[in-house]
């Protein structure tokens, strides 16, 4: 992937991560929340965080030893 594509994908993932954070917060306070659904949202949020980290690592140039 080109650096511009990586940056664009990072932004998309950050937006999705923020949206999931909002959804998790809203669901957490509701009575009778579906715990399985909540866990899946949290798992997806962690997967997105990991993907963002991997993409950010691709943007860092290799430093010769």
C-alpha cells in the first residue's frame, strides 16, 4: 500500500473505532443489554486498534543499523 492509502485507511479505522466506543458506552448503560453483542463490539474495537497500530508501523521508515 502507498503511504497515502495507509493514512486514509488509518483515518477510516479511527472513525470506526470512535463509533464503536460510542456504541459500547450507550449499550453499557442500558438495562437488559445483550452481553454477547457487547463483547463482540469490544472485540471488534480491539481488532481495529491492532490494525491501526500495524498500519502506523508501516508508515515508520526503516532505520539502518
